[in-house]
């Protein structure tokens, strides 16, 4: 799980262009949206694309993202359970 | 010729190698290996992580607005209905449109929402409005070339149509491949 969390942090930094940020700067338990990384709705769409492209996970309902994107750890747990690649 | 109903308070220019405020060079590009817009962002001490998510047209516009307003005495905390934005260019969002096209040119592509969202030229006015909390007139025109007289006419018309407007960030923001041509100013009624 820790390996997946670190990989996910690197992917998030890459797809969301989080300039100057390193994986260790991201708290895997902190909220991704709001007070955490301060991501916005376009970032949420990018994360949905990341799930599909890198892990073969298609969200049926965009509202599922609210639960899945609570934190990097929650996201990694979801990927672990649902990944198809 | 329309009589001018405003005063210019500050001007800036950005090309592919130089940034100027009121004719004074602020930064000259020396390192061609580093992205010019990022160099300028760091050189003026800008702190706005969203900058790095923007397309090049928005980066150019947001940097122009930053050069104009970073030392300007104005209300940074509240949305200002008395501030407007009027911009124009000739290349529209073509620079980013090409980039988006490249990202979808393969089979089984995944279109990037973050790239797609910038395939409209007027997004740059929105980015500047968000950054500087302007809430008045906001418009973007795609024209064959820069026409300062037309720009001034549009500013005059905006002042006539919006009595509450006091300040307008206006000018030309054109980015197309290697070409960078930013000529912006802040005017006051």
C-alpha cells in the first residue's frame, strides 16, 4: 500500500502540474480538496482520467469521486480494490 | 476620433525575450533552456500555484496583469465591481488548441480536462478576474491585428455603459507558437 501511495503522489504531482511539490510534501491523510492541496473541479476531472488511464477504473457516477478523493490514502485503497490494470 | 475619457496609470509589455513596465526593462531572457513565462513568474516573486496549470495565453495575460498590479495600491481582498477587463488578440486560443489536438491525435486517447478548459481565448480574462478580484465588465475580442484606437473606443464605450466602472485592465495579449506579444495597461476614468 505504501508503494502505491508514493506512486500515486508522483502521478498527482505530474497530472495536476503541482510545480515545486515533492511526494513527501503531500500528506496522504490530508483532504485533497478544500484546505488540503486546494484542488478544484478541473483537477477532479483530471483525477478521474488518471484512474481510468493508469488503473483501468471507470467511475460510473462523478459523485463517487467525493468519497474516493477524500485523501491520497483513501484513493490508494480504492485503487487497490478496483484496479483492472 | 472618439474623445478619450480615461487616463493611463501604468503600462507593461512582454515579448518572447523581454518584460517591461512603463518602458523600463524588468527582465531580459538569458536562459533559453528554461521556460520564459516561468522565469518571469519567479523573477517578479509571484506566488500563485494555479499559474502552472494555465495554458500559455493565460500565463501571458496573468503575468501582464501581475506586472501592472503587483505594486499598485488597490483593494486585494474584495471583489471590485468598479474594475473591468477588456482584452484582444489575433490568435485566439490557437496555441493551446494545437496542444490539445496533439494530445488527442492517437488511438485510445484520454482528453485532458485541464488542457481542454483553455481552448477558449476569453478564459484569460476570467483568470485575471479571479486573481485580482475584478467583478465589472469583462470582454475579449479576436481581431486581425492590434488597433489601439479601437481599444480606446471599447474602453470609452465600457465607461459609458457602466457608470460604476473606475479602472479597466486592457490591451493586447497574443501568444502563437514562438510569438509572444503582450501590451497591457491599467486605465482610470
